[in-house]
C-alpha cells in the first residue's frame, strides 16, 4: 500500500477542559506497568490504564474522519478500541513498534488507524517519532514530534513509531486505535 502521507497532525485541537477531564479519569484509575504481547519487555517502559467512555470517542471521531479523508487514506473504519491512558515517567520510553497485529481479532477486524493525544507539555524528551523505511533504497524517512497540549497525531497503524525516553517531568497521553475490516 502506498500512502501520500503517513501522518495527520492537528495542533491544539482539544481544549484544556478536555485534557483535564482525561487526566482526571486516567489518574483516578489504577495504573499498571505496560507490557508487550510478544517481544522484548525492555523495549517498553510506561504505565497504562484503559478508558471506555463513548462521550470521549464521540469527541475524537470528527478529527479521525477528517484525517482519514484529508490524508486520502479513505480507510473503511468501524469502531474504536478502548482508549489507553499512558504515563511516561523520567527514563520511560517505547522503542520502535507498529500497532498492527499479525492476525485479525476474533471479530475479524484489524487496527487501521492509530492516534496519540498529547495531554500535557510540561516535560522534556519523550518525542514521538515516525519512520517509513525503504528497503530497496536502503534509506528511511523519520519525523520527530513534541507537540503541544491538546494536539493529536493520527497515522496508519502499520507505520513504525516510537516514544523517546522522557528526560524530565511526566509525559501523559491518550492513545487509541480504530479498527475495520481487513484490506482486500
């Protein structure tokens, strides 16, 4: 699949009150150490909880649809997975990975789009990086982002990405995935 764009960013899309609501919901839940389903557990160090709230997904849906259309992805999307509230303390990180799975879920759906909403910006480090490798040309294209509070970064789930180690402060984000039928 060839994509003209691998990411869609909307700076300051969400209000301070939206971010505050997510922070309160996330901080009031028990955070667990994030795990990797398959692979080296040293590649990920952060803390997570899950938020299932239809009012939040309804607020996120318009920007997901905008990104899907304006980026010319035009993926057929069905539903959100539960939202992941993620906390990165100093030295926490998530090394290179993709969000796609090898097999569809039991319901036959796959992850098509991923997103990260930046809930705060009072930390250093913790840059989000996207990479599109090109094996024939033996080169890659990397972009690093440290977006402001309330900004959203949306990208196809099969794109390689990482979160660099946080140098100071605590990085908090709301991460999500939108699923649909497999590509044919």
